[in-house]
C-alpha cells in the first residue's frame, strides 16, 4: 500500500547537511518526494512509498546527520500522488 507523509522537522536542521542526508535516506528506503529548507529554520520533507519504507525513512529523519539536533518531527498524512518519480532536494 502506497502512503504519503509530510514531515516538518524542527531543531538544528539547516546548515548541517540535513537535506542531503534526507536524500540519501530516501534512496535507501525507496521513497519519492522532496526535501526543502523553510524560511523559519525548519525543514520540510514529503515522502511517498510503501508504508514500512516511509516509517523507516521517518526513523532516519529523527536521527539526522552527525551535526544536526532534531527536536521535533510533525507528521502530516497526505494523499499519495503520481507527481513524484524520484526524490529531490529543492532550494
């Protein structure tokens, strides 16, 4: 079953390689979507894929890269769409 989740990640998540870490995690878990920095210092990621894959992806987001410090992840259920054929880093 394909699911989609939007994650809003708070903490020290900009300037520490978090988006590129997220892109590698997406490849590892075979999820599609995007990741981008938000103007308020948070990071937004949308993940679409199998339920277990998205859950494992979320687990990686919680850990983050070495110099990050994830304080909170908000998870929003969204409808899967056919818009994403890969996972990309948005600027």
